[in-house]
C-alpha cells in the first residue's frame, strides 16, 4: 500500500490529487507544521533524512521530491495514463515541465515569501528601517520582475494548447499546479492572465482534485470554496 506522508498546506497535496486521478489506493500519514516556524515536524526525518514533504513509501521503497514521486507513480501505476508515450516529443516536453515547476517557477515565489517576512515580520526597532528598505529593494529590482517573467512565459505557453503538454490533461499539469496556486496566493497571478486563471479554474473543478481536498484537509492554496473541506 502506498503511504503519502502528508504535510498540511504543502506540495504533497498534489500527490494526493495524482493518486485520485489514477484511482490508486493509498493511505495518508499526517504531519502538522509548527504553528510558529511553519516548518515540518521532526517526525518526518524518521521517513526521510531531510524531513520534508512530500515523501511516499511504497512497500520497502521511499521516494522523495515532487517531480520524482509523480513520475514514479505515473510509470508504475499509470498504465499509460497522464503521460505521453515514452520517446515522443511530447514526453520530452512533459519531462521539461516536471523539472521546470520546482527548478525555475518556485525559486522566485520562495524568495518573495522570505522577503515578505523580512519586510513585515518583527525585528529590533533599530534595524527595522534598514532591513525593510533592503527587502523592498530586492523585491522591486529582482523578485517581482522574475515573477512577471515566469507568469508571462506560462501564459504564452498555454496559448499553444489547452494543457501544458498538449490538448490532453497530464501529470505535468498536476506538477505545475502548486507554483501556479502559490502565484495566485502571493505572486500576482490574477484574471489579467486569463489562460493561467482559466487553468486554475479547470483543475479546481476536477472531481479527483476535489476528492484529494476532502482527504488531505487544510490547503490554503486551493480554491476559496475549499474552506468547506478544511479540517479543524
């Protein structure tokens, strides 16, 4: 049985979604973030030395990293679903998006989160003006332009086809869901980019996505109506 070591409000939500799309049975082992630091609890280090989510166990095998987990599950349990045929041009494009999501799209979003916290967080009064001025300058000169660059790129790519790899929904769309949801939450993605906005509406309406929300619990990056699924 596959076990998803699931951290609330994290990338592991898309692993649950993938498993629902594939119709593969799985169990959830839940972990809660520290309410002060928002970091994963130390118990996750008993599963993988880095102590981060997502991680799955499948029999005696432990698999970490979102892209690898998704590729592993599609190849082992997909039976040809949610990925283009091996060796095709679309398969190369599929693999590109699997790496792009975490390697290129997420870094500026993470930087924005860090510098937002520097700008808005508590600190000694005598360094507050300098720290906040530096944070604003870094965001204005580097982070915001990078976010705009990537959102423009992704918007244009969806002009080529209905989904990111073509006209068929694939696991690459699942992999890209988290950076796009994070961008909608804190990175400036809104209806001014209609293709990306429509992409989010489409994935949020999928039955498997909804089922994953029911099972996964609290997920602040999802649709606003997902409040009804959140656990106390």
